[in-house]
C-alpha cells in the first residue's frame, strides 16, 4: 500500500516507501506509459542492502490523480520535488527510466539537484526524444505523432505493441510481457496522450549541464525506442558519467538481463 502526497496544484501523487528506516535513500521514476510497478525486480535487491526505496506514480499514471494539466516536464519535476520535501529525502540517489530519465534531468536543472548525491539514467529519452534543428538524434516528429494518434484512438493496441514488441529483447515469457501490458493499461488515456506530446516536444539539452553529481547511464544495445546515439549524447555531455552497456537488452534494460543489470546498479551505488 502506498500513501498520497498532494501537490501545490491539488494533485494526489501515489508514493510507495516500503522501507522508511533504510539508511540510504533512492527514488526511482518510471517512464511512459507505465507506473512505479516496473521497478518490482530492483526493490528487493536494494532493500536487502539497506536502502530506503521510494517510488511514485507520475500524475495520470498508476494510482495517482489525473488532473487536466501539468504534463510538461517542469510540472512533473515539481511533483518529484514536492515528494522529496515531504518525505525529507536528502543525500539520496535519483533514477529515471525512459521519459522518467528526462524528468529527473529536469529536476536537476530546476531545483539545482536538491538533495541528490547520485543520478541514474535507465534508457533515458533525453535530452530530446525527437530530432530537431541542431539535434539530429532520436526519433522523428512523425514517429511521435503516430504514437499520439494511436493513444487517442486505440490505446489498448499501443500498450500491447509497446509491451510485446518494443520494450523487451530476447526470449521472455508471454506472462511477463502481459504483465508490462497491464501496467501500461493502468495509465489514463489522457495522461498517455499529454505526456506523449511532451516526449515529442520537450528539449532538455540545458538540463544535462545542470548535472554535477556522479551519474550512471544504462543502455540496452538492442533498444528500438531510445537509440544508442541518444544515450551516447547523454554520456558525452554529463561530465564524469559512467556508461553501462548491455549487449542483449532492449529498451527494457531494467529487466532484459536482470541479474547483470542489478549487479551493475549495485556496483555503481557502492554495494
């Protein structure tokens, strides 16, 4: 069971804090169109090593409220800040998967990395998920528009294709793909559309320059959602970043090679 933290604009954000007495804190932010549940297979490994593992559902996802606005990275980074302040987190590790990676980078920019002592980027859709003048990396605007239209007309198919064809690489059970599918379906349609627009339009190049803590960049070499060149841009533009590459992982780098991923995660954290 989680708890709810109400943000300044009245949105109730679902927060999960199963080990509040942990001696070190880590806050993990999910991606699009998922929820906190995607970190199920990291939480036990972290708690067993004494971590206070905090997760949350972004507005419009999982068990959080679906307000009519606030789906830009600034507001969602503000939600993280309000959770951090309410829980009293300090000297904590902040991590984000996919779109969540973009949002944690925005947090570093807007709030000067308040309380953060390490940063984790898991297949982050950053600094821009789509190509634009001066930034020839990532997907095309047309690619993003296809997803936004599908979210508007057949979100069930979008969630199915994402979970069964795009997220994972290699041999996985139908059951685990269905599990990710159900997580994707737990998102509201409205938030899926609005954050899809943010994925298409947001430009976070300035956010990379705000990172001044040890940072790990995790990349699946078979990723068809976030290109390797996009990940390399992060690695090359965050001073001192460490790169972990996984040869047999796709976009779901947190799951595809699960033992190896958790081993490298704990290695970076110093466990």
